[in-house]
């Protein structure tokens, strides 16, 4: 979870759907009343469908000026010309981020984007005892909810993991996810016992422990107002479709760790 600063953009509901399809080959579905996931917000598959009348104009990615991230490289494929500067980066192959280190070792963030397929290149020893990790608050990152950018005191010490070791290269929040357990006073700590009904989804950072409180109705395509990634921290009541969906310190990775600790 990570704090961002910015200006407030208000939620706007109008007769036109707030979600804008990101692919030029997609169009908004006629029915924009689908209830999307509360935590992740509305996605392309929720709100858009293939536009069969669209005829693309193709261009080679060699002409793209897109700046790729560290784990990516410029592709040699063709894309719709309207996506020339947004759709040409592809993931590099053979990165350490996908290498499986042996027990007692893991891939630190500093090596994730290195090309390698062996322990020496990709791994460092897990040498920090969980008993030395302070459990407590983390900052929400990646959520499409009003929790985004806010500190939530969601973890507590897990005595069963005191002698487990984690990687010194990982962030404090990552190591909390590995060493600590989510408090049972938060929805995040009750995932193993709560199953939300269709049309509702989990509000992980809510301080509650019952299905009735934790399972909430998310936005619809018509009420999901996009805001820029730099304005999320003050956008209470608004949601963001354009932001990266990959991590949350209440995130996919840490939610998986929580499941393991609760199992």
C-alpha cells in the first residue's frame, strides 16, 4: 500500500458511462450496470466488448517512442497506430523475477529485472529473522478505493513465524506480509472464513470481521470515474481505472501470503 499526493477529482455520474475503453478495438457494452470488484474497480473486460466495425491501421513498433519499464523491452510487432506509443513494450524473457530460488534464498527487488537462470545470478540468502520485523501499519497501494494512499494498521506479530527468515533486500512492507499475520479485526484477516455473494466483494482494509460489513458493493461501469495515478490519495469516493493494477501492499502478492498464513 503507497501514499500519493494530488488534487481531488470528484465522482461524476452522468448518462454516459464513466469508463473509457483503453483499446481502440473495443467499445462500451450497451449495459453499463455491471457491478465491478470493489478493491480493483472496473476493468476492460467488465465494461467493454470487441467493436466488430473497427478497422485498425497497423504500424510497426520500430517507429514507437514508448519508454519501456525495466522489466520490458521494445517489441518488434505491429500494433494499431493509435497505440504506437502505448502498446509496443513487451516483457523481457528469462528475468530473475520468474526464477525459483532454492529454500532459504529469494530474489530481491534489485535483481528482479536481471536476466538469469541460476542461484548465483538471481538469489540472495534470506537472513533476516521475522522476530526482528516490526508488525503494524502499511500504506495501501494499487487499490481503486478511498483506502488508496492511506496507512492501515493491519498486521500483528505472528509468533509461529518468529524463526522464519526473510530477504534483507525486500521492502519493510513485503517482509511484514511474509512475517506478520493480518489482524482478525480487519476484513483482510477474515478472508478464510468470509465468502462474498455475487454482486459484492471484499473491502480488505475495512476494520470489520463480519460478512455483512466486509462484503460491499463496488462501482458500476457508469459510476467508475477515472483519475490520474498522481491524484489517488485525496480522491475519497472516487476510483481509478488507468492506474497500474499489479501491486498492493494489501496486494495480490500479500493477499496470497495471508491466505497461506490462515490456511
